[in-house]
C-alpha cells in the first residue's frame, strides 16, 4: 500500500452526472434518425442498384 494520497477539488469524471441528452438538440446536431434497413448496401451503392 502506498502512503501517497491524491486530493482534487474537482470530482472525478465517472462520479459526476452526465449532462442530459435532449432529443431535439441531438436531432439538430446529427440530423433526423434514419432506419438502417432502408439504407442500400455497399455493393448496391457502388453499382447504382435500387
């Protein structure tokens, strides 16, 4: 065991709560949600299928 201790005035990242994830803010940043099954695959995009 070590005799050294570490003290900080700031709480640890994993202890402090995360900011709320507002759905409207996320949609404004990343765009609307799109279903994955409607996306064409890599081969379909390369050859212009669909």
